[in-house]
């Protein structure tokens, strides 16, 4: 499923929900929570415990601000704007709390290297995944990185469960081949 198709489906579910279709609104919130989890997870990489709390705050803010959505405008831009504001709130609160903690000695090589390696690995992984087609990238990201089940991923992408499994297998195989050739 392409990003445009995902956007169109989310808009359709959201608008039907705004028009009173409770099942469509529930389906929208469920689908959007997976997308928000990925969006927030990439930005709160060092704080995985806060990801789910922030996703719930974003969903709640979207619900309370749903009247501000302008039909015909990109839904994901509206959602990402809300998520960014909530993310900024969390980061501000964390910076205040973190300032109260005594930092570990950054001169110790083990502490300094681990932060850089994790962020470098995440950036490298994102770059590798972007080279894959949607049919491979989305299932790998949703199942292997976000922790969704094959069935949930199939529903979210519109692929069959077997297509999700094949996409993961082929995508991982392509990534392995690419890594072998680059080293």
C-alpha cells in the first residue's frame, strides 16, 4: 500500500468518524496509533517508556481538536503538527527533570560511544529501509521495528498476511545482500 493510499484511507475513516460513524472513528484511531507510535518512537529513541504515553496524549489531543481539521487538507500533516507540539511538551518537561540529575562521567569511553553508535545505527537503518519498496519496507518497519503482528500489519497495509511475510523475507534478504556488498 502506498503512502497516498494510506493517507486516503485514514482521511476516509477520519471524515466518516467526524460524520458520526463510531466504527470508522475507532478504526481510524487504531490505525493512527500505529503510525504515531513509529513517528514518536523515532524521535524518542532513547526513552522507549515514554513513547506509548505520548501516543495516547496525541490521540487524545487529536480527539479534542478534531474540529480544527480542515477537510481537503492533508490529514497526516495535521496529525504530525499535533504530535510535534506534544513531543515538544514532553522534551521540555524532560529537560527540566534531566537538569536535576548528576550526569555520568562522559569521559568514560563506554558511555560516550554507546550514544553515538545507537543514533548512527538508527540513521543507517532508516537509510537502508528507505531504499526498499513499500511492500518490503512497511512490513519490516511495522513487524520488526514497531512490534505489530503480521495480521495487524496486513490490515494496516492492505496486504495479505502471506504478502506481509514474503515482504519481510524478501526485504531482509535484500538488506543482507546490500550489507554484504557494502562491506
